[in-house]
């Protein structure tokens, strides 16, 4: 891209202060050299007009001032800088496996667990523009909402469409992880990561969480697990004959299972009891899984003073011509 003009010797621009000093000197000289003529009447001069020589008498001085200004700028050596860079990225492929079971509507996170998890995950995605990221959702079954992609605008739109009730209710952690592994196992990336978020205990699915974790280990996939939910009791909206009512529900998370899954694959288990802690968890994962990037910068500087120097020379020559030929005064 083309940057603004810079100067290699910016302090030379201080010489521009010479111009107002020179102007002051010219006015002083003009006043001291003026002569007066005494006459009894101005009637004989009333028909004398202003000649073109008189009108142009200040032009040489103006040309000289412009030339001086240009010479000072030339001394400051103006330059434009064209710069660009290329980078080599050691890619990281990430699949987010998100629990969308009915309990994710609990309001111990604001506005609820699912919306809070979506919001924080989308912030995480926005901060990793160079990574392939995909989305798997699971409840009583699992589904690939978005395959691995660098088009994060599409991924964000698909994230926003996720709601509870899209899948049969339940918590099939093993199925969610297995689907995520199937989406990332053939990746050629140097690092393959799954971030699995759930708020419950595995109670459905044809594949157990342990088997799914072994599958992830086989394909070199690192799994970070996150358990979300406050300690103790949380309120969950429940549909009744009288409409939706809030119902107290005990928060049950199989933390030992999630810990074992993470340990087996070289990942880490986290517990989030509110949205603030969930944000800090994603920030920690973001730091642990930084993309390795080699950046090379190229800079080309172009001197812009030659045309200015030529213009200054032309102004000086024009001043000499005007002063010695066109506006020459005879003593």
C-alpha cells in the first residue's frame, strides 16, 4: 500500500523560516529605497495609469520565494514508501462441539447457557481469522452445522441459527465428539483441536465418550472440554399446560469424564460457572493454540524530490529572465 509522504531529513524544513525573514527584509528594503518627489499639483499625473511593468515588479520576488521553498523541501528529501508483506501460516483446524440440549436454556448464564456459549464462541472465532473452524451441535444425536471453513462470516451466520430443539433432546457427548473427530481427522493442519462444551451427563448415543476420546487420540486430535453450569441449582424454563414456567433443576456435570477425555488427548478440562469465566476459558485456549506465523515485510522507498528540484530551477531561471530582460530597469 502507498503510505503518506515522509521526509528523510525532516529538520531541514526548519529552513522554511527563512522565507518570512526574507519577506520582512524585502519590505524593509523597499521602504528605505523609496524616494519622494515634491510637486505643487498632481493634476499633471492624474491621467498616468499603472503600467504592466509596475504590476509585475513583485513577480520575480514571488518566484524566488517559491524556489527557496522548493529547495528547502528538496533538502528534506521527501519520499513515498511502498510496503507489503507475506506470511506463512502453520494452520490450526478447530471444531467447536456445542451441546444444545434442553438444559442449555438454564438462565444461570445471561440470557441463558446456550446464547452465552454462542456469543463467547463467536468472539473466539472472530479472533482467529487464519484458522479453519467448523461447528458440530449435539443433544440426543449429533449434526454438523458447519464443516471446516475459513469463511467465518458463513460460520457466524450458522452459529446464530443454532437453537435448542433442533435435535432430539438428550446429551450424547460421545456422539458429539465422534462427529467432530470425523470432520477433522483428515485435516492436513499441523494442529487439530476440538473444543467440546456441555452442561450435562452423557445419557444417549451409540458411541461412548471414552471411545470417542480414544478415536480423537488415534487421529492426533487434542480435545478441550468445558463444563458449563452454576454450582447447585439452576432455573430452567419448562413448558407446562399453563405455559412456560421456571423450574429448579440440579446442575449435574460429569466432570471426571470430561477431565479424562481431555487428559487422554493432551487437552485440558475447564469449568465455567458464569459467562465471565467462560470468556476467560476461551481466552486461555486461544493463547494455548496460537497460530504460528512467519511474516516477511518488504519496503521500497521512492525519492520524490527530483521534480521539485527541477521546478525550483525553472522558477530561478524565470526570475532571472524577468529581472534581466522583461523587467530590466535602466539607471
